[in-house]
C-alpha cells in the first residue's frame, strides 16, 4: 500500500487548512450576525404586516401617519433607544438593514418614521453631551405622545448651494438670546415637529464656515411658523413644508455645540481667512454644519432607496413568473428574465456600497473617496432604474394605481434629489478622488 498522499488527500488537506485559517481569522464577513438577522426580521414583520397594508391609503391621504408612528413607538421601533440600539452595532450594518426593511414596507411611511433621524444626527454629531441628553429624547416624545423632529437647512434660493443661505442668527447679548430670521424650504416634518434644528448664518464673511445649527423647539420659541405644505410626486405620507423664522428667539445655549465651541470655531475660521488674505490667496469658505450632517446620513439614505428597489424587484419577479402571454410566462422571454437578472445585480451592488460606507462611517474611517456619496448616488440611481423597469414588466398594471409599482417609482425619484442631488454627489466624489476643487 502506498504511503504517498493522493491528489484527493492533498486537496482535502488544503481545504482543511483554508477552513482552519478562516476559523482563526474570520474578521471579514458579509454575513449578518444573529443579532442583525433578528432585528432585520423583526422590522420586516412590522413593514409587511403594518406598513404595506397601509401604504396606499396614506399615499392617497397625503397626511402624516401618526397612528403608525405611534404603533412603531409602542413596539420600541420608534424612539431614541431604538435608534441608539441600531447605531450601537459596531459593524455599522444594523441601521442600513433596518432602513432597507422599513422602506421595503413603504417609503412615505418609512420617512415619516425615520425623518426625525436627520435632526437627531445633527444633534448627535454636533451637540454637547448635555444637549444630546436633553434634546434627542424630545425629538421622539413618548409612545403615548409621539413627536417628530425636523432638520431645516434648505431655503428657496439655497438648495445645492448652501453658501447662498440667507437665514441669520444674531446674538442679543443683553438678553442672552439668539434672534433668528429667515425662511426654510422643503423641511421634512417642518412645522409639525417640536424640535427643529435650524441652520443659520452667524458670520456671513466666513461663508459656510460662518454657519451654525440651532435647536428651535416649536413648543417654546415664538416666531417659528409653518409655511406652505408641499404637495409632492412621491413620499406623500411624509410631511414636507416651508418654515418661517420671524424674530424667533432661543436661549444662547441652544446653539449646537455650545457658545464656547462656536466662538472657537469662528475664531479659527477668521484666522484661516486672514492668513489666506495675507498670502494673497482665495480663501475657502466651504465645509459646514449641513454638509457634516448629510455626510453622516448618506449611507442610511442609500439604504432607504435600496428598500424601494427591492420591493419593486420582488414584485416584478413574482408577476413575471405568473403572467402569461403568447402561451408562456413572460419571464420565459430573455428580455424580461435578463432585465430581472440586472435588477437583482444592481440592487446587490448598491447594497455593497451602502454597507461599506456604513461600516466606514461607524468605525471612523474617513471617506477619502467620498464613499458615503458613492453609496447614495448608486442606490438612488438603482432605485429609479429598477422601479421604472418594474413598471415595464407589469405593463399596463405597472402604470395603474391599484398596483404598488407606480408608487414605488414615484417614491424612488427623490433619492436622486434630496440630501444632495445626484449631480452634487458626483461633484463631491470628483473633488475627493482628484483633490481638485472642481466648481
Ligand atoms: C421631499 C423632500 C424632502 C426634503 N427634506 C429636506 C429636509 O428635511 N431638510 C432640508 O434642509 N432639505 C430638505 N429637502 C431639500 C433638498 O435637500 C433639496 O431639494 C436638494 O438639496 C436640491 O436643492 P434644490 O431643490 O434647491 O435644487 P437646486 O440646487 O436648484 O438644483 C437644481 C438642479 O441643478 C443641479 N445643480 C445645481 N448645482 C449644480 C452644480 N454645481 N453642478 C451640476 N449640477 C448642479 C442639481 O443637481 C439639480 O439637478 C427636501 C426636498 C424634498 C423634495
């Protein structure tokens, strides 16, 4: 009997060595862990049982679905503890997984539930410990008295170009209060929120570096009112409105980060401007509080787009397997089957970008190539394309309101627009990869 190992033995040994190595150093994995799967399945249950059946009704009513937000609060899905738990996952994946499931359920209701998180991200990212402790719970209220929050950066003439912002905040030193004046546009939950985080210019000469964010609680501050509510193409269960600030006064300590930090930041910006001027160069007045908030939230917003895309893809797949024309299922035509193959591929590719950016963001890895923007750009474009293809696969039914696909298409389009349009994402990526300030 030969003692020389056969090729099969050698192959087996090699596989065992690989298995062994993987077991020892399995630090890279794209498989969700059990906790993540449990959270995903729990949120999926809520999305399937509560959100999906209500989606058409709230889209038609174009009203904030307070009873559903309340239901989410009652089961612990809406609230600062829930958001904190999702964010606490060190891999960064729970938040995008939850976002995808909620928006798979319905995007309008999903945004009514998750819209608050934009204001929360600003408070969490820029607030002092005391501000975080006080204001984040107030953004959500309690299960018996739910609240939503709004982040107000955009203005009628300052959308992509945040440097064009006209809203000002002036310190009334005698009274120790900020006096805010201006008009905010497109604010999700604007006017129906209690906590509004309002971005305003404190020192115009410093451009966007002279801007700061302020807590403006509707229940306390006079001079903040809701303007026109926007009637929208999609996301119609989510409230969007103008917000007016007319000599609106808040205590000095309501500036996010506190007075001391603001003074330090402004002093640094003034010094930078003075130095550039001494050197005869043009000073950069970019990088600001709105951008800091959007950078943090973009991967989770990309995950929302993915949820809509997945809903449309799954629906179209099932439909194509059922619907018969010319004596066969329509999926038996390559034109349909290949489209579905590409839809699935694009969704999975976008998810990988979203997960990468979420993991990087959670672990403090700098977005050197604007990976946050990449994820949102790709996911937004995929959602628009996939939902449009889904309409095509359903034919006339895709275009009819009795079927959800046209709603998903209307909902998807916003992901090319808000939190930075597709063009602005490309600008951010182009600047990051080139190191050149492309105007
Ligand atoms: C449903 C909804 C909810 C929203 N929620 C909020 C919110 O909660 N808070 C908030 O602050 N804002 C919110 N917004 C505002 C949103 O962020 C802005 O609509 C977005 O930033 C684009 O600004 P704009 O609409 O003024 O478009 P514009 O900036 O006027 O852009 C118009 C077009 O010009 C293009 N463009 C502009 N500049 C350039 C450039 N340099 N290079 C190439 N192309 C360019 C844009 O990409 C776009 O295609 C919301 C908007 C909507 C529709």
